[in-house]
C-alpha cells in the first residue's frame, strides 16, 4: 500500500476555501483560551498583564481568560505562551416543527371479522394528514390483510408478522382523504387472517402525520406483566437490535464500569428518573454530577438537565427500565457520571467543554471512569490536532478513557464529520434507522442525516454505525426539547429522538459491556473489536451498499464484539503522545480523484462515485472480507507536503478563528427517521 504523498490534492484546501476562512480574525469579546508550556506559566502570564482567569484547563495546559485589547497584545509577546484561541460559543439548536397535536384512546377494540380498532383525536389547532402507519402484532394473529383509515383502505395485501410500516400516500393520493380537521376524530382498523390475540399489550401502533406529529399505542397497561419494571414501561428495541440483550442474559450488563456523559445534565429527581439514577437492582449508580458551567460539583440527585438531551442520551446508555424482560438501556447496571457543559438552551463554550473533559480525566481513577460519551458536534476550523477541544479529547484517550463521539447530523454530504468526531483516535459513530420495523433488520438503512467522511486530514470516518432513528429514551416533562417538539413526548416520561447523538450513546453502552467482560482492554483494543465485529451493508452482489466513508466498518454488533479476541486493528501508525506533544501529526489514506470521487489510496474497491442512493434496505453482512484487513483506518506521518490541494493552509496564528462562535449541535433537530 502506498503512503500519502504530495499528489494527495484537492480535498482539504478546496473545502476550506469554500468556507471562506481567514488566517487572522480579531476577537469579538476577548474571551479567550490561552495555552502554554505548562499551566502555572500560563496562569502567571495572564495575571502579569492584568487579565482575569475564568477557567483552569489543565488537561490541555491552558486557562480560560478575559482580557482587554491591550492586555491581549502584551500577552502575545510573553515567553511560554503557545496559542491563544477565541473562546467561541457552542450551543445546541434545532429546527422548530409546525404546531401539531394528536392523542389516542387508551384502549383498542376487538371487533368481528378479525379486526382491531383504535380511535385518535386531533387536539391541535390545525388540520393534520396521515402520512404513514406502523403496527406490531403477535404471530398468532397470522397475516395482516387490510388497514382502513377513516373508512378508506390504505393497505390491502397479506403481510406476515411481526410488523409492517405502510405509507398512506401509496394508497390514498388525495390529501383530503387523509385529513383530520382540528378537534375532530378518526378511526384506524387492522384486519388479520386469524382471530386476534386479545391482550392489548401485545400490540404497538404508531401513526405519523405530514405536519410532524405522531401518536402511539399502547398507553400504560392496567396489569403488571412479568418482565416489566413498571406499568408504564415500553419497549425501546435498541438493546435487542445490537445484540446487547443476549449479553444481558449472560450477566454482561455493564456492572463495575463507569461511564461519563458530557451533555446538558441529567434528570435525577423523583418518578421515572429512578431508572437513570438506579441500576437494575435498585442501587444508586449515579456516582457524581459536576457542573462545568460554574466549575462546581452538584448533588447526586439534582435535576440538572433543563434541556432534556443529556437525560435522553444517558437513558440509551444505562436505563434500567425494562419491558417484557428487555432493558431500555444498553448497559443497565453500569455506573454513571453526569457532567453538565451546556445550559437549558443547549449553549456553552469551548472553555466549558474542556473544563468538563478536564474534570473527567482528573477524576477517572476516583470513579473508575472507563468511557465518556460526547454527543455534540462543531464544524472543524483547523487541523484536528490544533483544536483545543480535540486536544482535551486526545488527552482523555491517552489517559485510558474510551471516547465515543457522534459523527454529526450534517449528512449525507461527504466531509461533514464534526469536532470532536474528526479526531482519528476516537470512536466516531454514524446512524441507521430501522424503517419503523424494529424487529425486521432487512430494511434497515443508513439515516440520511448521518454525517460522512473523510475528514480534512484524510481519515475514514465514521468508524461504525448504530441505531439512531426515532430512539425512545427518558426525559423529564417540561424540558426544553419537550416544549419545542411536544409531539414526540408521550406523557409517560418517554421521548423519541433521532440523531447521531443517540447512535453514539448506543455504542458507549456497548463499550461498557466490553470493558466489563474484559477490564484489561485499552481504548485501542475496544475500538478494534467494535470495528472487527461490525456488519457492513452489502448489496445482492456482495458489494458495499454504502461507501466506506458513510458506514465505516458497518453496523455495530455488541454480542460479537464482546466475544471477539482480535487486537491490533485500530489506530495503527498513530502516536498519540507525539501528537499531543506537537512533535508529529498524522493523516489518513483517503483521497479524491480528478472526477471528484473519493477513494482509499493503495486499496481497490472503495471508490465512492455512486452518489447517495437509499433503498428499502440491504443485507448487513456477516461475511464481508475487507481488502487487506483494516488498513483503510491506518494513519501516516503528516508533513508539509501532505496537502489535498495547493493553496489555503490552516493558520499558525496565535488567535483562534472567530468563526468558532458558530453553533455546535448536541440536539441539532432532525426529522424522525
């Protein structure tokens, strides 16, 4: 395999030119991050010019500070100061959706002719129009043969159990036929070829409307069934989809492993929050909370999440709530650390995010923190090694903490991987969706919002995919997200969200399972086993259905990863110590040819030229052979000649580009997929 050379052109610089970046931009508010050869030198320098220190960021030998223009000018001349970055804002954001509200009756009715019936009501102020319907039913009902909606047929065929999703638009072209006027009601019926099972808890119905809202059955049952943690519990399906439920049956549930989540906080008070606060045995597992916004610890039972995103992500990782014996969380007995770095509106700063990482690294041995989840993303504004958040992330990896980052929700375009997912060492996760058939993997697809690689430095990202479409998790009522998108909150502490934030959380939970099974694994070992056990999507001819830059190694498989024994297949050719010291940096093997196609240098079969094609699903292969193993994930020494194009170079200026004040996403809202 050939190494990258001076012919490796066109990708980095042409993209940066499109961004319109400048080499030096004056700071807007002189709120900065100052980095030097050691923390004490930096603190002394800032104080010597009269500046105010706001954050101590030992993990990257830096401080957050406020300085006047004159103080900043004098600080740049002092010995021991290496970099000065603008402390740009980071915030969560999301597109609002139209006002829309629909509710369903708490009971379904069983009628003659093998029919079940459910009534819904438009409780909003606007007319709504049915777009699709999903039903899951017991196999004893036989095949589903007909669906009627408001007296009109939207499906007539013969579909076997256990589930189906029907697009109403395929059967009812006239928008008025699918309409429910404001304050009006409608009825949907499902007919089977056998007598229906009359236990309503064996059914699940979801209806989705053109205006963005949805409604689902069942409501909490009146009888507690074996395997349910409570009467309000519902299935999330994710643990079974990735093979984690099989591991739970073997006693591998995250016990003894602590996961940190840097996000908007956590719901840890009364009610269903107990499934976040307590493990499956009812014991407290929320070991600590820290507020990076103030630099102070929080009480363990504090309701620190006014936004909701952090609770939802934490729920996917550790929730001990269960339905029919299946846990909602991937690692229901793992311990949890919640670090708040973003406020009610999802807003924060680079300094706060780094302070959060610094706290995690400092306290890793106190709480046995083995993994950290970073479900946020910002546009890259420099080489990966020069970004201060990325420097803190690399320090965490070097300290033995497995870092899992979301790829970002900017797909399907290439080169949309954000910070810190662009760090080559960490595990970056893209998202799939199950096409509303959670028990049928044959129609699972790559989510259209999932960001794709390669990175600006030529690394293949994401490394893998995990479920990230319409994921159910816990969230406190009246959280900011629930107020912005109330149609996805079911009134029983469950909230449905889509995004790579959710898929990253799935993988973080799997990391806890891996580390419980083998506590001696290094972060590189964990990454290797996850990649080696993943299932790439392939077409009918056995070829990759999605580019390697979209799916990496493929769909994560918790069961295979835990039972894997492979090693040495991740982060080959990289040297994190040299990277952090600044003595060497690295690039990947990706390139782009003269026709704009992306490929892996020295390896055949990985050309990305087919655009963005989605279908009804692909085979997630268990037998695909990668050419020469996982060489596409290796790194190579970076040199001044390793450019994707002549032209723009990242600035070596002390001042971080003011464009870092652009928002980054924790809960960048994407439509449910």
